[in-house]
C-alpha cells in the first residue's frame, strides 16, 4: 500500500481523499503493480494481496474495502472464485470484480452481483467498473437505496479482444 502525505492535501478525512478502497488480489507481481498504479492514478486507495489467504487476513483484521478486484488463478490454495464467494458471504457490502485471461466463469462460479472482466481489459473499462462498484458499496454502507445506482446483472462477463 502506498502512503499519500497529508501535506499535499487540505485537512479532510481519508475517505474524502479517495474515490474508494480497492483490495487488489493478484499473484503476478508485475500485473499487481501496474493495476495498482492505474487505480491509484484514478483516485482509489489500493490495498494489495498476493493471494486469497492474504486478502482474507486483511479483511478479517478489519480493513474496510469497497471493491474486491481479484484474479482467478492464484496458487497456492483458494482461487479467485472461492475468495469471491467467501467475501460475498462474510462482507456482503463489498462489491466483487473477478478477472482472468485464462479461465472464464462457469455456472455458479460467481456470487450474486459479482462481475467478470476478461484480460486483457482496457484501462478505461477497468477503472469504470471499479468506480461503479465502489459507488454501489458506499451507497449500500450509507444506508441509501441501491435503486439509485446501476446494478450489474449477476454473473456479467465482459470479453475484450486481444490487441494486435
């Protein structure tokens, strides 16, 4: 996680500095770094985990996140689908986005409300999905009606053609 010095910002709460908090779970360090940089530049606070166990440790410790953004294949142990189901069960106000370039979801892989983004995913699309998910999570936490936001259809799959 990166630290942003308060000297560069007017005195405000941490939640006002960021569009939302994303728990980024990716086992490939370079992919995690590039994705984290993209989300930080877009205005999100990013907490990074290399696998599902690290992510669950952070959530169990009370780290509040708006969006879980997880890869599917993460050895060893649980994959991204199992992590998504567990997060949905224990932290229902956290929105779930799953990504993979190899394994597409089958029936029952995604929990209700989760979305799947195929890799490679255009940066603008990823940021847009994360922003929408963060807004839904914050609205739900604030106790407002979620009817004012656009809901993803359960099990949404967003394919993108490979560049080149």
